[in-house]
C-alpha cells in the first residue's frame, strides 16, 4: 500500500457515490463553518470523513466490511481511533445512497442544528 497521504489523495480523486452523497449531507454544517476533511490520514489509517473540531469520524462501509476479516479489521481500527479520542460512526453504503434521511438524523443528534454552537 502507498503511504497514507498518497493513498488518501488517491481516494479523494476516486470518491465513491456513497461518499459523494455523504459529502452533500454534511454540506449544511460545512457552510456553517464546521470543517470536515475527506479521506484523511490518521495514524496508519485513512478515514473516510473527519470533523476534528468534534473529534468525529464517519466511515461509509461497503460490502467488504461485513466479512469476518472486514469486521475484525474495523473493530481494531475503531479501537485505535477511539483510544485517540475520536468517536466513530459507521453507515452502510445503502444507508447513505437511499435517501440519507436516517444518516442526517444521526448527524443532527451528534452535531446539532447546522450553525448552532454545541
């Protein structure tokens, strides 16, 4: 695998449909000044989305995440990130692409109303 920075750049250029849709879902918070990064290196990992001001990481998981190996990898990855103070939210590709209302509702619960200080 490439170094995390090179790999992150590649992932940003080759963004998936669910990742593009999620980027649109967080737009109200981005426009309100809450900074988000896509495909950001954190330690040995590249996370899908991170809001450092809120120590929030969002992962959009495809089918490969639901094999035994994928679940074990995600568990150790989440533990690593949590040990460093991050909260990790995981959504499936279909949760994001099929409307995204549930994802938006979860984000509202975690981040509050876009533009409201929390």
